[in-house]
C-alpha cells in the first residue's frame, strides 16, 4: 500500500459504517484498516448512537453504559489510486480527516 488515510469519528456507529463501505464498495482489505480509541482511554466515541443509544423503554445499565471519553480513530492503508475514493467514503459518513 502506498498511502495511509486517517480519520476521526464521533461515534462507533459511524466508524463501523465507514468500515463496511471501505471493504464492500471500494474493496479495501479488512487487514488494511485499523480502528481504535483515540488516546489511552477506552471509548465508544463522544456521544451515544446505534447500539449505544437507549430506547425510552430501557432501564439503566449501571456500569455497562458506554464509555464516552473521546473519538474513534481509523487508519486506512490504500493505494494512491484509491485515496480519493477512500477520503470521500469517510467524509460521507461523518469522519473528520486527520493527519
């Protein structure tokens, strides 16, 4: 791979959607995509979404509530010819590109 594209996400749902687009639509190998909490702490993002969001019927989950202490970081290894498509796919699901 020639290039690394880095992006930040506010929630886990957006990062997972980006992963799906990159693998299924662009053909990026899953082994070329790295997703982790940004920083040292465990986090599910900066706000609830998707499976992390509670419905009005849910009871408190106590200590099992998602950790909302930072963004989700993604690094994508791709060929130079795919950089524009990767960047576009990340932006479409709400990523903030980082260096």
